C-alpha cells in the first residue's frame, strides 16, 4: 500500500463512496450497462477503472472456452470466438452486488493514482507478468488512464516500436519521466471536490501527516504562488548623495568557544534512519516535492524512526542506564537467529495459507528477506508496503497481527 495513506481510512472511504454511488444508481435500475458505467461517477478515472476490470473478466471468460481437445488456433475458430466475445461485450449487465466491490477497488486505485502517482505507476510496472512490459499491456494502460496520462504515453514513446521491454528498464524510464515532468502532475483539488459531491473527503483523516504536507508543498503551488519567482525589475539608480560616515564601530570581542567533548557512544547518522528497503537512502517524490537529482528504480518508502535505542558502536563503553543497548543486548539479539525460529509450525502453516496464498516458496522468500533488515521499522515497512499490497492482506487479521508481534520480539 502507498505510504501516503491511512490504510483503514482509504479502504473505508472507498467502500463508502461505492456504496453511495451504487445506492443512487440502483434505486431506479436493476442492472447497469457499459455506457452507463462510463458515466456512473463524476470522476471519469473511476469509471474507466471499472470498465478495465470488466475487460479483464471478459478476457478470462474467453480463456474458459479453450480446451486441449480442440484446435483453437484455427483461423475460423479464432474469428468465431472473437465475434462471439465482441457481441457479449455489447451486452454488459451488472447487478449491484457485483458492481459495488469493483467500484470500491476503482475508487481506491484512483485515489492512489491521484495522490501518489509515483507509487501507482511503480506498482503497475512491477506487477507485469514475467517482469516484462509488453506493447499490448502498455496500450491497455494508456487506454484506461486519464489522471496523469502523460506518464504511460511517455512510456509508450520510449518503447519506440519494440514488442516489449523488461520492467527494470521501464522503471528507469519512469524515473526520468517523473523527474523531468513533475510539474505536469495533476493537482488534486478539483478531484477532491468531485469526490465530495458523493461522500465528503477529509484529507486530514485519509492522508498521513507526510502526505498532507506534500499536498500543500511548494511543488504543487497555484499559479498565483509563482509571483514569488517573478524577477523584480531593477529600480533606476538613485542620484549620488553626499553622506557623512560615522566612525567605525570596533569589532565585538569574541569569547573563545567552550570545548565540547564528544560522547563516547557513536550516534547513528540521521540520514541512515531513512533507508529504502533495498538499502538505498532517500526516496523519490513524496507527493509534489521537487524531484531528486539521482532517482533510483525502487518505489518510494516512508522512513520509520523507531523508538528503540541506537546500538553503540563501542560496546565496551555502552551501558543500559543511559538508554543505549549494551553488549549483552546485542549478543542476545544475535542469538535469536533466523526469524523462522520464532515461528511455530502451526503459525507457519497458517501464514502460508492465509498470508501467502498457499505458496511455501513465497513464505520462505519473505522470511529470508525479513531476516536481512536491521530494525523493526524496516521490517514493518517491508510488510506494509510490499507483502500487504502484493498478497492483498487485511492488516487487521489475526495472522498479520501475530507476524508483527513476532517481529517486535525479534527486534
């Protein structure tokens, strides 16, 4: 999940918005068709995301027809199947219980694309099958994007007629595009008003503190704020005047600065506490701030300052009385070993089934990755911004709570 949002507030607002919109429409209609979906909400991006979801389901239904017992590569079969599916697509009829969850998801995606475009497009690219961005998938992204559409269009231009590029290369292009064209990002104000027509949007609840600051950051200023940057015309030089200089003031006596003895415990540099999950410091755009000069290819991550005391680099002089971890503390942590040792067999099976969609490989990879982080803050970031988004976790579930508690004990 994007680190700009209060996750619970984002989910609740998206569901409330979908509930209100569907209640208004289905009050007088038993089903909704394609053309009505395109005009369902005042935010066109939401409507397009719903149609995009239906398109994916339409393609899925096509695949159900395929069978190993028949030749679906035959031109006649392909043409007949294409004609049939095209006719089906002209007869969309969705009931409320099926549309409402699609609409809630589309609302959530729209808010992320609006307030955190860097995260949104980074996530879109990383979820491409086989870590490859094809021209067909990019065309689909362009077709169903309205907010900040210049980003997928610019990516399509970078493709330059090639059938595909690898995702890591596409991420590099994304960094360049957003660095060079950050001022073209759409401002949220008009969309906030559109959303509030149905359900009032409280940004202080929806967005975390950092995101709310970025929403009002200088990089997202109004046209009138640019007056501060307008060069002031030089005034005409004043005629020379004869002035009488006062006697020079003797320089003040500067007392020697007291000698400060540095603490024996080496303090951790402040910048090292803002480390991305891949080990690179800093992040990318946090909303509408000025772009960094050397962007990386990883998604932006909100740094977390944990309350745990910093471990002394000179363990022989560290004491527990001044809040600094002692040598015994560090040795005790080192003896914990792998995170897997703190997870019971029963918990392991439940984590695999409930959190990793039954994939033991995904579970083992996650445990190995969590073993590499150095503090609880980084571990929590890894859970919140990678696994929870990748496997669609409910952050209030018992399994997620247990995993977080295990991490707390380890760190």
